[in-house]
C-alpha cells in the first residue's frame, strides 16, 4: 500500500562533516555528464543510458525542481573543497519511495556515499514518516549492497530490471529499510 504523497516543499541544503547536499542546478550538467559517461558508473544504474551526453544531463536537470514532494526529491552531492561528486535522490516506486544514488568513480572508496545516504535518510524519514524506503542493486554491485546493508537495509527479494546502459534485463537484489530499523540504528 502506497503512502499519500506529501505536499511539495523547498528542498533544504543538508550539510554533513564533509558534504553539502543541495538541489541540482543547471551548472551541474557538465559534471553529471562527465561522471555518468563512465560505464563503471552508468552500468550500475537502471535509468541511465551509456554513452551519456551533456544533452542527457541538461534534459534530466530540466525535470528537477527545488520545490518537490519528498518522495521525488533529488540532491546533488558536493564534497567540501572538491565540488560535485555525485547524486542521491528518491522517486516514487510501485510500493513506496525508492532511494537511488551514484558517485563519480574518482570518489569511490572514501565513505562519501554512506555519509550522504545517512543524511538523506535522516531528512526523508523526519519529513515523511514513511514506514519503509525501498532500494536495491544489480547483483554485481557489491559495494552499493554493502552500503545498504551497513545502514540496515535488508534483502526483500530478487527481480529483473532493465539497465539502460547495458541494454539488457539484469538480475536485481531488492532491498528495503523500515523506519523502525532506521530509528533503532540511529539511537
């Protein structure tokens, strides 16, 4: 059963020790295109084509608005002193909100995505009180699965999902995180 969507709101700027999470802006297009035009990144994502062009980034950015419902909120991830490094956001799924994320390859292995995901989930659960957030990874994306497991996501099944970059249906490990588990882990 799906929750009613929350009313549109202005996205906040979320600051952590090393990161700034903010609404995407048109000037992010070049960095988005640079990092997503790497198959090591786009090949792990369902809804991103490869090759990925500047025109793709500009078209996607035109769909983003700073006043949106929380379950359609998207944040640019900036590393303090380094600039744009990736993206994290939510979209409505068939069973409820889905969180997805990616990080430019030069920034892998530094704990950036774990830090960004914690901040986004704290914000999302506080804003919506949604009982569950869904996610998942393609079966070969062990690093992303490790982040989710570290944060309390549990495997809820397997499915097949179209990966645009691979132009193929790929086995997907479905995951979910309940508000109760999140609260217990954060205290």
